[in-house]
C-alpha cells in the first residue's frame, strides 16, 4: 500500500466520499476542492483523504476521509491522516481541523487517537436543510450536531 496525490476524475472517488458523508448535496459542494490523497493497493484505490485550505492563514481542513469497508482496521485511515498532516506541513500549515457527527462515536475515538482535540460544537448541523435525511441515526443516536476537532501541526 502506498499513498499518493490523486489528479484523476474525482467523480470516480464518489463512492469513497459517500462512505464519509451521508449527503450527496454536501459532497457535490466540496468534491472538487483542495487536494486529494489516495491509498492504493496494487493500483486499486482503497482510501482517500481530502485537504482543503480554509482561507485562515496556515489552517487546513481534512474535509473527507474514508477507507473501503473491507480494508478498515488495517491502519489505512491512520496512514492517510499522517500523510495529510505531512502534506499540510509542507504547505506551511500550522493547524489542521476536521469535523464529524457527534453521534459517530467511532470517528470521535479515531480522531482523538490521531492527536486531534475537540474545540467546537455546531448544533443542528445535520438535517434536511443541509442535505441530510430527516431522522437519520448513527450508532442508534440521532444525527444532529457536529464536533469540530483541531490538531496543532507543530506538535508530534
């Protein structure tokens, strides 16, 4: 497995983006932005990480991250986050942010294990007005609020 910059048609990665986001409307709004890194195994893309500049000097956002279900729990997500951190540092990044649903306990755990710390909650971020189905549950928890994490890129 190796990680590289992806310069191909991003629509080919849409199934991976859909693993990370339940709103096709939201995916369409950001899929073409920033830079995408992919994890390849034997030429097949098995995961991706999308990095976007926020416009706030030195602050980048890990906008989308996903690994094919059959390849999860192998360390690919961790490797993609590490590659994204390296790439952001190369671009002068000083901070990386990422957000996830407060209901997604797996992601909450994952990002904290990668050195991210919670710094903001966005209430009612998920719903029909933002392209998410009414009554959507994640881990049996209503999908409502968003947790924003940050990681200082100066720290290892």
